[in-house]
C-alpha cells in the first residue's frame, strides 16, 4: 500500500496536516513525516516487522495517530481497540486477531495486563507503552515497506449492537476507494479543516485520520467530545467539516443557537437522524449530510446532501458511486423500487469476509447488511431499520423504528428506543426506553396515552421506561442487547389493566 503520509509530505510538505487541540500545536505534513519516521524506528526496535499485527489500545490523541502511521510505514497490520472496554472484552479482541505487539498508555497498562492474563501463554503479545515509542532514542532505521494495496491493512471491530463484535479487515485499496466515493458526494477541498471528535477505534472516528493525507486536508484533532467546547473549537480553527452522531449534534444544538459559520459539511451518521433534528438543522442553515454506512464498507454507503435531506428527511440519499445497492426480499429475489427488503451492497470498498469469523452474510447480490430499507424510483435509499428491529408480537409484525419515531413526536421525549423482548404469550412484547428533556418529568401513563392516540393498539409498547440516557455503542448506535436487559423482569397482570409505576408502565390488553 502506498504510504499516504510520506507521499503527501513530498507533495505539499509545508501544508498543515494536523492541529492538536490539546497542545494547541500544529504540524505540517513534512513535520508529521519526520515524527512518524522516528516512531517507526522505535517500534521496529521493539520487534515490529513487516507483516506483524500491532494493536493500538489507546484513547484518540496525537501520539496514537503517529504510532498508527509508524506501524503502517513498517508494513504492519494495525488493529485499533477500545481501551475503555472491560479486560475480558479486550482479551477476546486481542485473541481474535492474533496480535504481536500491543501499544497502550501508561495509565492503562494494568487493564491491558489483566486482559493479557486471559490469553493463552503462547499467544501473549509484547506490551509496549506509547511513551517508549515517543521518547525513545533508538536510531535503528527500518526500511519503509508498506503492505500491498490488496493486503489487510487495518482491523476494526463492528459495533456489536445485536451480537458479538466481529473483526473487519480493511485493505489500503478499500480505504482509498471509500475516500474517492465520499469525495464524489460531499466534495473535496484541500483547504478543508476536518474536526475529529469520534473515537478512533470505530469507523467514523478513524476515517478522517486515514483520509487527511489522501485529501491533503488538515485534521483538527480533539481527544474527546464536549458539547460546549466543540462549537468554540469550530470557531477558533475555522473548521469546515466535522463527523458527528445524532446524539452529539442534539447536545451541541441544545447548548448553542448558532454552530460554526465556517462549516460546509456536518457528516451525520452512526444512527438515524430524526425528522425533528433535520428540521432544526434546516432552520439553523446547518449543512448536514445524513449518511448510512458500515465498518464492512469502509464507511459511507449512501449520503444525502443538505438540499436532499431537507426536502426528503426520510432518505439517506443515493448510494455513493462506488457502491451497488440491491433490496432483497425474503424469497432472496431483488425487490422492485418502493418495496421493502434487506439492503445488500457490493463494490470494491466492501469486504468479502470477516477476519477469522465465518458468517452467511454474503450472497448473490453482495454483503447482506442486516438493515431493512427501500430504494425509491430516483435511487434514493430509505433505511427502515434493522432486521432485528422487526418485532413479531401476537402474530403482527411491528417496526421498532415506527414506534420510536412516534414517541419522539411528543414534546416530552428527546430520544426513544424500542426493542422486542421475548414473551411466552405474545412471542415478543414491545418495550420502549425514552429520554425526556432535562426540564421535564413526564409520567409513563402520559406517554402511553400519547402513543395510543397515534398508533394501532398492537403497536403500543407493553412497557415504557424513562431514563436519563440511552445505552449506546461507541459509534453512537443504540445498544439493543443492553436495552433488552432493562426488561428482564416481567409478569402477567389482569386483562385490560394498566399499572403505572415510578419509571415504567405495564399494560396487558
């Protein structure tokens, strides 16, 4: 694979590549190239070789980015893993991808060592704190020998919203193809200053860190998201683009009326954007690009431009030029325009297998996403929900998204999520968790009555819980397994009775 950073340092050496907000320091591409070369020397001295797999188990910060590019330069595969995951989870992920070296931070060594205790002795990798890469005086000069374009270059894990996260192998070619497809949709301006606020261990967070040398743009690097700080950083550094999940954008707009006059693109993904949020963006003249993507496709699959999003808030736009989309019915055949079925995607940016995990998710038309949607006559994609979001209750099929969208129509609800929970009588019962505005304290009875006025009886949740937040994965998607655990206790009550309790309501028709 071409060393993008090295190439960029020759093309535009004096252009700013990264602004590290934590240290208020900026670095040109030439300076970044020099720093990465130094880190690669130290990494090589610690045993990294061409073909090794290096796990970066750190928070998102400047030195972690340098270490990632240092590993790439030597010709290593790079696995990026959440440092905040429990030790058993970290251990499972390290074991799944056969790591040679683990890069960690000094304050997470204890947790990583606990994770390594769960790994078979013969497979235990070397543990190297980032400080030993950063402050090393090693002068060994390893050859720059990146892996070929078609080889696995990065390993990321899926969100795991409905099951165990799976390792996704991404090649340099797939990353480059995805970068091209994105640029064709949202435009490419080398003067862009893209603010990075998402964690680098999932696709939405690592994408700008991989693409900035390809595009020749500047990354405004922050170590974490802060709803009050983000607008100030946008203004201070004249940020032109930012990637956010809907919950982040909602929090920002809750703290400020105006958000970044310099912005030309707010790439909004990780979860569906509500109609109310899109209307707020339109009212604020915020250039929001709702997008639908996956780790398995190296980021975006379809993206709506602001004019399309405001005209048709249900859609995530047309597929990127690099992708072929097919809607497949239960019979396995292609659905006509307007019909609902599973979204299947193919193209050069789409992986053709997971890393060391066998699944049945590839078929005649490509990769089966597990999402349900439809293609309109003009080619726009509407994502209806996950296959798992289809709740079969009492012989009726209910869309969890339809129920959650209805709940969010209430002024007393800012967020809602709905799941089906196993039930001996109904097969599945509909359960909802809602988050009210901070200044409101609605009762479950009030919310139940609101839903009953908008939906057929069989679509009304059997139970509603009110909480301060929804459980989410790192990429911003609702953690459905965590939601279901909230409803583990259930008993039958008399027919026709409603019982209101402190944080939920139960109803048995």
